C-alpha cells in the first residue's frame, strides 16, 4: 500500500519488490507470484467493508447500500484506490478481475434489493421492470448520482444524509399507483 501511495505504477510492482519493501519473504509463500490477487486484496483493504442490510424494506436497504457507496466514494479520494483503479483500467485483465471480485457482487446485491421491492409490491411492477436489463437500469438510476459525485467529480460534496435524500427523492416514480389516487 505504501508503494501505491507513493505513486508506483502497477507495471513496476512485482512480488520481489513488494517483499523487498516489506522486508519479509513470507509474501512468496502466500502469493506465489500472483500480483493480481495481491492488488485485489489492496483494493478490498482500501475500501470500507460491505454493510449488513436490515432487510426490513427496500428503502432501508437502499439507504444502507447508498451510504456504503458514499463511504467508498470518500475512501476513493485517497491516493491508493484512485491510483489502483486508474491503473487497473489500463490492464483489461486486471480490471475484469477487480470488476468480478469487487464491483459485480455489490451490483448484484443492489439489483436483488430492487427485485425484492418489486416482488413485495413496494416498487411498481407495471414498467417492464421484470426484465433483467430494466432492473439494472433502475439500479443505475438509483446509484448513479453517488457514483457521479464520487468518481469523475471528486470535489463534489458527499454530505452525511445524502444517501437518505437520494433514496427518498426517487421512490415517487417507482411506488405503485394507489387505487384511491385521482
């Protein structure tokens, strides 16, 4: 992590250099020369842990997921994640491994929350929402604003309470239409 903080490019990292910097040889036994696995561990270690969902209702789960995304957005403003993510994107196999190990599981969790909300009648079912790509589109609509504030605009504020504000702004269009409504 210290090498990455110092801006050492991923291409210049090797297990040998890591062992030399750390002053230990145990890395050889644990890693067997698999730099990609080590880098994924660095990405995981640099980010806050995934949250436990309350499971009471989709709104509460979405707030928890968005609050975690906000915390990751704040954590990603440090040198390590920013440097690692930028360099991983230049190596397609590294980015694919990161996406598979870190991004995709979080995305699946958000999509599952939205599907549960639709199934339980808390989100509209009359929008073509049942198709996988439509649920994923709604996921992007739900999580996109925080991602935009976190990644391309790292100077944007990520205040406490933003997750609740964003979640509570969207549901009007996703709630079922009441039969008593005009």
